[in-house]
C-alpha cells in the first residue's frame, strides 16, 4: 500500500461517501488487503491513487 514517509506530518480529514461506496469499503475491510477499518482502507486507496496521478504527471509535486 502507498504510505507517506514517516517524517511527513498528517492532517485529519473527513470524507462523506454515498452509502454504496461505504459498503464497498467494508468489503475491502473484510478482505484485509487495504486495511483493518474503513478509515485505513480509504486512506490507502486515496494515497495509492494520488501516487498514480503523480507518477502519470497529472499531479504536480
């Protein structure tokens, strides 16, 4: 999973999702592949997608 460097600070962030999206996060929680709770799964998916955007040049440094 994509994880920020240990020295990087963090910032709390609230996300509101449609119910179906939250249910899909629960499926991923149950699989254990992206994290052990919805917050971890959402965090890892967001970080992974941001990294992909950055690598593709769609997101500046």
